[in-house]
């Protein structure tokens, strides 16, 4: 009986270790491949944007989030946030590069299209006039990659999202060079390029083909599609969340077509669906976002995964335009439930693939 008792204890420990390690194994499939060009290996990541505090990390982990997508400088392993993430067995997608791509494009706008630099536009002002040319940007990114190459929290990079029509496609070659830097200094870590669309009432949606001009298989190891409902002036009547096109009917096929024309192959550059997990009043603006209810969030999540998304990420736990009245996973039980139920819907789809 004593030997049986010891055996049972040993088996229990092994099972616990397996359960803890499984999410990290899934995430680290991306870092175990020697040839990123043959596929990023990104599989079934459950993530969230702008989870920048220990409290937010704990809340997100309770909702099933495994991977944190953060702009700016990522947490170090020794920081309080980094230590909390490690205790929760969470990893980080480093958004520093995406932030600097935005700063660089703002400076280009200030120099080449100064009339477009104002509040309400892509860039309200030029915050980094030091990013005078492409070489300066690449040197800045290379220095960052060297700094974080031993940070074991980081499992990949978010390198691109919003862009401007006047400069459509200008990031394409630049992203190829950035990809080369990533593989030189942090080999095995994939990069993710984001492209945004919007949904409207009933079957309406918003997408512009030129947005896909920045994509190339040589510059993007994975594709993140972020889709949100619009904002409206406070004077506009609030329409029920259920009236919006949360299934993204028509939109996803349009986005797919645009990307495929530029060489996208979902089997090689996996699809990450990025759903809306916020709504309500915008700070410093007389406007509000549509608040998705639980059913809407599940519909959106399920549609992403039915259309081939192998990972699901939610935006966002914080944002510069969020205020006390904004509904987020931090203060809305409904949105937190939507995240849990949405990920459960995707898991069910993945388990039958």
C-alpha cells in the first residue's frame, strides 16, 4: 500500500506538471522551429492586449488568457509585472516594434504630409522627430532586439497595425528588413502583422483593399485581423449590440481576398482573430463605442475560428481612450464572461479539427 501511495503521488505530480506546461508547449511551438519560412508554428494562442499591470494579469489569467500583447517596452523578467506573469505561466508578445512603426510613420507624415498631422487623424503630432529615416528606425529596432534577446517572457512580436492611406504599402519592404533583424537577434520568435476592419449594422462592414499592401510572406509570420464595431457621437441613439454584424459576414472573405492577392497562405502564415472586448464612453471625446454583449462576443469569436483562426485574442484591458465609464474586462462581468465563452467556443472548434 505504501508503494502504491507513492506511485499515486508521483502520477499526480506528473499530471499537474503536464497541465501547467501544456499551454507553454503550445506557445513555444513557434520558437522550436528552425525554419520560420515554413510556417510560424503559432497554434491556439489565447491572448489579450494591453495587460500592463499585475492586477490586470491576474484578471486575464482567470479568464483563460495565456499571452499578453503589449505596446511599448515589454516587462523584464525581474519587474513586478514580469514576476506576476511568470507566476501565472503567461508569455508576452512584444509590441515595441509596432509602436515605433507608428512613431516613424507619424514623422513621415509630419515631413511629407504636414496638413494631415492634427487631432482626429492618424497622428495628432510628431512625437519622435529623431526617427529621421529608415536606417535610424532599423537601428532602434535592432538595439531593442539585442536588449530583449534573453528575456524569456517574450515569445514573439507584434510589428504592425493601423496605417495611412496616403502611404499605402510603404511598410512592406520595411517589414521584410525587420523580419531579418528578428531572426538575426532572436531566432525562432515569430512576428505578427495586424490588419483592421470594422463591422456595422446588419450586414454592413468596412474594409479597404489598400490596407493589405503592407503584407508579404517574407515580412509577416502570422496575420492578426482585428475587427471592432464603430464609435458614434454621444448625440446618436444607442443601437442594440445584437443588430451588428458580429459574424463578420462578407468582411472576413473580403480581407482574405485582399491578403491572398499579396501572397497570404493561411497554412503558412496562421490567422489570429482579434475580437472586441470593450465599449462605452470614450474619454476626452463626446462619443461612445458600441458595447458587445456576451452573445455578440461569442458570435465573433466562433466566426473567427470557423474561418480558420488558430488563435484568439481580445482587445483590450486598457487604452489611452478608455475612461472610468468605458466597459472593459477589468470592470465588466459581461465582457469577462464573453471572453471565457468565446474562447470555449473556439476550443470546441479546434478540438474537432
